[in-house]
C-alpha cells in the first residue's frame, strides 16, 4: 500500500511540472522547460525518499 502512495506522489510531481514544461515549449522559453523538469524530478525524488524511510522505520 505504501508503494501505491509513492506512485501517487510521482504522478503529482509530473502533474505539477508538466504545465511548466508545456508552457516552455509553446513559448520557446528554456527557463520554463527547466523549471518543469526540475519540479517533476524533485517531487518524484522526494516521494521516493519518503517511501524508503518509511520502509526502514517499519522494520
């Protein structure tokens, strides 16, 4: 069940970063593309770290 929550957080990272990515591509603005990718990666990585720490605390 905890893995399912991590997948939802990964989806949240993509959902937040994707509008910035699309906006950057449409307006040909590299800053928005970088912000979109960075948001998606950072939110996804933070959810992965949370799930790993939760697994360790369960043991």
